[in-house]
């Protein structure tokens, strides 16, 4: 059976389909109309839905839900009233146990299909759930926009056919995955911006001032850092804003401003100004005290991240690691944990701010066997006379290892690799390349650090094959 080529949104006809999968990490449900694949946002496996085709490509299409004819047995009532409109959570309508099962299955499928790896079942560990399913995030990125003609800081809209609704900003006075204190902070910030007569920046007209509001919360202390991103470096009454925040929301102990005059909708921390209070917040995990700054790259689920770092430490102890090289180390919490189990640890990261942060945290925790270098991993690690590492730890961005990065790792020829990935697709690709270079997958351990989204962290251990 083939889909009628005339079926489209123009004639308003609908068809009934059953959702069988979710397209991760895009989060749309996947269904088939005959041999034609349709992606349907807002659905989960098991849903029987009436849909309308609203966009067609050659081999697939995009549909929108007209009605849920028979809900999936996996469906639950979302805990957040903003779910569906807000784009922050995408699978909160699915029970948590089903979320975990789906993510683990997607990981296995990615390793087979993309990496062409036949990993033995006994090499896989069961997925480790997040210690907290709600209120786990330590960071939230909000955009300034309008709602009912008032300036608000809110979330971007949920996924629409053809992509996310980037122009829509929705009020979210409560967030079930961030913090109970969100609404009080937003009330103060939004009222201040109204009094100052400030308006959201419009990417099309290039007018306006307000771009983003970023909040970082220490889950250990409850203290919050606020970062207001603006176009232009005017004063905008930041002293008064911090005074009001301290008075009305005492848990806000730090205020920064990021000045961003560049086009685009992404947050830019290139020009930071400290506007009041502490310069950092402190987080505690895995027995470490860590200072977190506005631009620090830090896992937004500290309790979940601690489970990964502690596991990496145990693996290093089992491997009897002496010299460890950590690539893409960020602010280096994993390297600091590894210092307990190794004689010497070197961390490398592109961001100088991350490296300075790592050095400060090593000093703060009394760790003397770690050193850190700033620069491109592919450049700096090949240009230095490193003590030969017996273990290399990799924690790359979502894009994974570059070909040069893969060559670097294999040329260093450590006896073991520990690879922490936030993207099953690029992990599978990289494991395939590393397998071709003589490394065998010994362990695959998924960790869910992002409940109610399709994102997944995976810890993998590889060992060099003997010739």
C-alpha cells in the first residue's frame, strides 16, 4: 500500500496511523501509512491517532494530530502544566520506566546501525536512572519575548512541523525540572524590565535590548546565579535589579550580564560583566566542591553526573591507571575524581575559561596531581611531550570526535579508553572507527541525566586488542 500522493493539508483529509517509535533525538513519533513514513510531534509509541499530512518530502512526511483515537498504554498525565506548549520537555507524557527502556533500545540500535558493532549483550549494563526525575536541572535558559503585550522571560515553543517554533516565547512561571523558586525570580526580573522600559531583541528588525535570561542553581546550597543577556552595554539599572533580587529572592546571590551584539539566537558569553554579589556559585558532587561561573560547562544534572564520575573513578582503579589524559575536559570534575585513583592526570579543553575554572577547583579541593592545558584538543595534545597515558578519557561535544581527534587517540595508543558521550549517534560512529583501529568495546553503561527528554549519556570502556 502506498500513500495517496494527493493526500495533503490542502484537502483536509485525515488518516489513522499507529505510532511505533520516536525519532530520537528529534522527539517526534514515527508511524507508517502503508510504506510511507510519517513523523508526528506530540505522540508516543502505541498511540493510535488521526493525523493530517501537513508537509511532504519524497520518502517521508510530517503530520499533525487531529485526534488521539486510542492512547498508548505508556501514556501518563504530565506533571507540568506547560507540557506540550513548552519545548523544554518532549516525552513527559510517557511513563519514566518506558522512557528508560526506549533510550536503552535506541542506544543499542545506534551501535548496530551506525557503528556496525555487534556488542555482546553481557557488555551492556542496565540504564541507570536519574536520582531525581523532577527538579533535577541546575540550569535553565530563557528567552525574552512578549505575552499579552507584556515583556516576559519564557521558554521557546515546542517542536512544530519542519522545526521548532523559534519565534514564540511562552510564559513558564513554574518548571518541573528546574527549580521551585523560578516564579519569584521571574516576577522581579520582568517587573524591572518593564520599569526600565526595555524591550526584547527582535532578530528580524535588529531592534530591542533583551535577549536571554540564564539561571544557574546550586542543588547543594540552593543559591542562584542570574545572567541577563542584552544587546548593547547600557546600564539598564542592573544595580537596582540586583538590590531587588537580593531583597525579594534572597537565594539569588550573583548577577552577571552578557553583552551580545552578534546576530543569531544563541547565548554568547564572550563579553561578561559582573553586576553584583558573588562571582560564582558552589556545587558539591562526588566529594568535590566546585565553583561554577557563568560560562562554565557543567553537567546540568549534578546528582546524575556524580554517578558517572564516581563510576569512571572505579573503572580507573580497576584498570590501575597511572597516567591519565582527559580530552575535552571542560571544568574537569571527572579529571578531579580520577586524581584519587591515578598518579598523574592532564586535562585538555578548548575553552581557556574552563581551564582556569579547572585549575581553581583543583586548588580548592587540595588536588596536586592534576594539570590543565587550554587549546584545541587536536592541536595541543599532539604538540606536547606528554607522559605516555595508559588511559585516555574522552568527553567530547555532541558532534563527537573529529577524524583528527580519532587519529590522535589511536596514535597515543593507550591500553584503555573511557568515552563519555551525550549523543548515541556520534558515539556509535566513533566506536566504529576506534574498533577499526584496534580497540574492543568492553563496557556500555547508559545513564539518564535528562528525564522527560530524549537525551542520553553513555559511558563506554574500550581496551586495546593484543596483536
